[in-house]
C-alpha cells in the first residue's frame, strides 16, 4: 500500500531548541547491546520437514543491521545504597539541579531512604514523594506544542543510585492507574496520568530477573540477588502488589540437584504460577503464597525457559541437541502437548502463547522461519517472508528469554511484525513497514509503509485495530497510529508535541506501551554518570 501520510511538523526553531549533540542517537557501532536478528539476510530455500507447505510472499529488500541501539557509551560513578533486605520506602527529592544542554546535572545527593529494623522490610504502605525533581520542573513539556498536537503528560528522571558500571531498568507493568519500573535494586510505581511517585520497594541486591507480565489481579514476582558482592547469587524471589507496593512473601529459591548455580535466570507468569528457569534446572512457585509446585532437573529433555500469559509454554533442550516446544500445565509443570523442532533448528523467540507463535533459526543454512502452532502443537501456518522481519529484542549471552521483544503484536486473527529498515525509495533515509499476517494461513493480509525515513513498530491491538508507534526523528515528533483490520489509511490517535521531539528521539531502543489511550516510552539501561540525571519514563496523551 502507499506510504503513510504524515502531517507537517516544522515549527520555527527557537533559542534553546537547536539540535543538541548530546541527544544524538548513537550509531550502530557504538552499541554493545544491539540484538542480532535471529536469522541472517537471505531467502528461506525449501522448507524443512515439519514446517508444512511453503507460502508465496512478495519480494523484500535485504536485511539491514539493527537500528536504534539499546545503550550508549559512558562511564559512571554511582552512589551505592548498601541496604539489607526488602524495604518499602518513600521516594524523596532534593534540590540543586540544573537542566543543561543534553544532560541534567545535580549538585546535591538524594536523601537516604528509610529502612526497617535490622534492614528488614519496613511497614508496608505507599511511599510518598516531596514533589517533582528539579530537572522535571525545569523542562516545560508544553513549550513549542503546535495546534492539533497532543500533550507530553510527564517525563520522569531516574531517582535511584546505580553503580559505576550502570544498571538495567527492567520491564514496564500496569496495574490500575499505576505504571511500574524495575531499576537496579528497586521496583518503583508511578501515577500513569501524572508520573508522580506512588511507592518504591528496595531489595538488598540488584533485580536480576522479572517476568514480562504480572497476574490478572496486579501481582508480580521479582528475582533479586542475595547481596551486592561479585559472588551474590540471583536466588531471592519477592511477591509485590503492583497497585500498592505492598510486599507479600519473600523466599530463597531452593537448589535443584548438585549443579544448580542459579545462573542466567528467566521468569514467566501464567495463572497463579511463576516460573524461574536458570542454567540447568527450572522451578515453579505459586504467586499467591510462594509454595513450590514443581521442579525439573533430571530428564533427557529439560525446560530451558518458559513463555507465560494466558497459557504456559516451555522450551525444552534435549541431550541430543534437539529442541521442543511444550504446552505446560501451570499447576503441575507437566506437559500437555509437544512440538518437535526440526533438526538443526532452534527457537529464538516465542511471540505469543495463545496461539503459540515461535521464531526459529538455522545457523548452518542461514534460514529463519516464523511458525504458528495449533492448540495441540501441530503446525498451523508458516509466516511468509520471515527473513525480512525484525522486532526489537533484548540481548542475552547465556539465558533464553523467550518474550523480551517489543514491536510484535498478536491478536485473534493476525500477527503484526515490523520489517527491517531499508533505504527509502525517495531518498529520505531508512524506512520500514508493518506487515499483518493471517494466523490461519501465514499469508500477508496487508502492509503499511512508514516512509519519509521513519520507523513504525506495532504496539497493541484492541478490537481488531492495530496501534503502532511511528518513531520520532531528530526533527519530527512521534505519533501513535491506528490501522484497521484491512490496513487502509493510518489514522493518528496521538500526535506527540513538537516541543519535546529531541527528548523523545533521545530514548534509545526503549520499551514502549499503549495503555488506556496513553503512550509510554521507557529506558532500558542507565549509565549512572555521577551528577547526571537520566531519563527513565515518558508518557503522552490527550
């Protein structure tokens, strides 16, 4: 179909709004966290046994290197908290901040959080804050907003001390009108409408694994390390109510077998079960009370990782080097069906669990396939043109996090994936497209080109309508676009303001979400430079 149409955004340049070199997105070669595509460029060739018949697809350009990297270079000196235990704290602010050109400098340390007796959990309750950070007050989010543009609702800067090596900011969760982020040794709740701090939970060690989603009633289980030394292990589980910040149970993950070193963990939640997989064993615990419901560590095929949601799906690794996808009963950990991955192929990602949609790669053949399974584990469809598709996925050396991709959406009828950016035919830089695939056949239903040197990424689907994020550039603000079930003309539902374009564009490989008519951008990595406040979370809405 024709490229998406975009309203002009060319406000007059004002003093202080000149392009800022500190906000420049880094080049690909600067990024140590970029995710290589699961399958290199090139065609499929004939499908291997087990994938079903091939489907025809329109030609695509070559796969380009990943863009919008997930981090930037920089050294940091941090302020270590030195806390013991899980502590519910009030989020306190301090003065002496200056919004400079491209960074936010501070001349005063933050106030120390309160702790409980002997470092144990303080009395539960919502944390309170003294008000917005000075850097947040210094930035007028409405300045430069043009007629017809919507609002930047808030910009949150990081308030958590991080070490010199930096820290990950994991996940983004929603419970009622609260949005939640994990930062280093803390889990923090903010008002989804105004960004005001609601509560904060501190752990004695860094958060080391989180599930991508919580329970239907707003509970989450977080894994943290048992200390701050280099020998600290990722073995502490804590249940947190995302609505209030109240902590429930905390327990140490028991070792399963003689070689359980608690390394390379990943987590998933389905129903009342949270899984904790690591290098070797896997365990399942009840979210409600923390009781262990299953463990796997002795078998020819063991769970490597789980994908959660409305169903629980396990990726099994076998002694002979083969892999399997297995439907799993969350209450017992027992398999309900099994799909044997064809020889030589490996599972890169699980995009959905109902229906199951998996991304496979074959390193030797340099092939890639996206496969849709039936409820019983048989091949339902093979997606056309998978070699040209590239969602934004996280980076991992040893662990197999199956659900750490953004920019992929699955609803009852369609799978939506972005293509890899390619040179724009009109010479506007690199552009990509969103492609909708029929889950029943794997064939392309429609394709929407971003055009104008822009990138577009699927965000959410509600009532058969796809909502996609048209990323900001250095001179154009982002938009949230609605695309109907038949594609057609994209309709902007949020036009982000021109005055915050450079701030929006400076989020590098962020997590994003579109919830209740609001769009959220979330940082995935903090550098921790001493005296510099960094962006953490930004929201847009009406």
